[in-house]
C-alpha cells in the first residue's frame, strides 16, 4: 500500500515497484534511509572515474586488457579538459553533471562495440 497521506492509499500489485530519486537527504530520517535502502553519494565526491572503471570491467571479453588500458589512458587525458570546457566555459541550457557527461561518452563508445559482443 502506497500512502501519500493517512486517509489515502493506493494498492500496489505484487509486480509493481516504486523508485524515488531525490536530490539530497536533507529531510530524511535515519529510519527512512534504512527502510528504503537509500544510498546517496554527492556526485562531486564520487567523480566520474569509478563509473569508468565499472564500465571498463563490463566490456566484452574480446577486448584485451591492453585496449582497456589505452581507453583508460585516453579518458584520463581527455575527459578533464573536456569537462572543464563543457561545465565552465560553454553556456549550457540545462545544468550538466560530470558523471552524466562521461556516461554519455561511454554510451557513444559502447554503441560502436557491437561487433565485439
């Protein structure tokens, strides 16, 4: 049962799930966090490199470790200046987060790896 306020309730079917995405946990109690299993990490503290490392680990086995090392070196070399341009120097219509920009780059590269799968 999903409760928006005490007198109202909306029954959820057994196969239904709800996901809430919040900007921060400023008003969440410890009980809410523990019951819902929430984990919040500020994007600035996490950075984009752990996401890249996870993506590299999930690449097809046909891609060698040497190629993965080369991709990692290229990301380390090119991403910081590109992010600086995209977030500091360029005018953006919508705010951009570093992790989302790097994930978009990884998705673009991933689309070219279909022949290796």
